[in-house]
């Protein structure tokens, strides 16, 4: 297995939005975007828990969040929030880059409702994921690891 110098990895920079309550998020301008990354969390008992990290590509955030509301969000007590991630770097975002970022974050954080990518994942390129803005409980930096 080849070891990679994490300081030489290309960077994906994601700027996270302020957390919006799920219902408020659905009327947000950002929800109409047809590609990107998001995460859903809940606050209960004074503690925030990351529930799900997801991506959209060729469907808007409203559709994806409504799927989650229909399938599982109401299983959790407390206030549910969504944060939208805007890709700052690289400047040309592809589906592969969005998938690589989602994979690295899921593997690092282990969200409750994500099923895939928790034990291992594949990627097209290995990155260092830099998280800025209102990142909540996501670490400031996530180096993707070899799997």
C-alpha cells in the first residue's frame, strides 16, 4: 500500500451554511440548487448529533430532503437542522468530486443514518477536505485515507 503525504493532497474546500430548521430550509433559495452536499443534524437535550451526510446531483435539495422527511427524519426527537455545503475549491466541481467529499466526510464522522461508506469507500482522487463556515460538528480538516 502506498503512503501519501497528506500535506501534498489536493484540497476540497466546503463552506457550510448556517444551520436551518428543516421546514425553513425547504423554502430557502439554496434548496433549488441541483447539485451539492448537505448534512442533517438534530439538537436534543442540549447536544447536536449528526444524522446524515448526502449529496445531490441532477435533483434539487428540496427533493432529497423531502425523501428523508418521508422516510426517517421524524423517527428522531428534537429539532432537526440542515446545513448546505458550498464548494469553494476546486473551481470546477464534478459529480466525482462531490462523491469523494461525501465519502470522506461519512467515513470520518460515521453519521447515524448513512449506511454506505462507513467502513470503507472508493474515490476517484484522494483529497484533504477543508470545512469552513458554520461547520458545526464536522472537523475543520478531514484527510481522506486509503481504503
